[in-house]
C-alpha cells in the first residue's frame, strides 16, 4: 500500500532541493517553546544569558547571576542549562559551573530547587527558573539542603556562615574544600 503522505513529503523535499535551497530542518515542539520563552525573558539587571555554542543551539545556554543583596552580594555565578526536546514536559537540567559554598548547591554543581524536580509544571518557563536561582542566592534554604555542612552552619550560626561565604567567594578554603574566586 502506498503511503500518500510519504510520497507528498518526498516530492516537496525534491522540489526544495531542485530550487537550490537546503531542506529546512523542522524545529521540535521543545525548541519552539524555548524560543518563545527566550524571546519573552524579563531578567533582572543582575542576570544575563549567553549561548556559548551560538544562537543556532538554543537548547544549551548559560545564565550568569550576580546577586546585589544577601550573603552572596558581589559574586558571579554561572549556570548551564540543557533543554530536552520534550521541554516543557520535562524540566531543564541546570548545573552551577561556579564552585560555591551554598546549602542548596553541592560541590559538583547540582542545584536543589523544587521547580527543577517534583514541582516542575509545563506552565513554568525559563524566566521562572532564573528567578528561582536568583532567589537561592538572596534567601538560601537550610531546610532542603544538598550541602548539609553549609546548611547546618547557616541554621546554627549565621555569622559563621556569612564568614564562610565571604572566604569562599574571595578564593579560599572552607574546611578542607578550596573555592576559586568568584567576586
């Protein structure tokens, strides 16, 4: 049996190639939604977005956050975003590329943010995630930690926590762990 849709598709492709134009790559639903999210970004002036692989690779990008208040004020933190082709039905994979002393970010860069895990919903956007990340720096949460040591210090001794954050951001040791300068 002949599949008429396949025949029609093949004819269209041959006609486009005959015109000297390369066949147009179809965008996935995830790429279309991501394009919309990026075009509607409304970032605070302390955040930026870049595409290290060029604008043709929207599915992988980086976000820079420079908190202007709180413990992490003056620091610069880089996050990588990897977007699935089935976005927004699957949350983006977000990693912190800056080693940071933080209760909600472990030393490998994994981020503990509820909207990236169990509370992800397709109505959420890239803008929502960036604001969530920004909020982690203005209000770190010791109740849902990835870095249990940092969370315990924040909970039990906020002044020592602040001192540890300053030392880590300036490029120094906190305990046995060295943190590169990020201010």
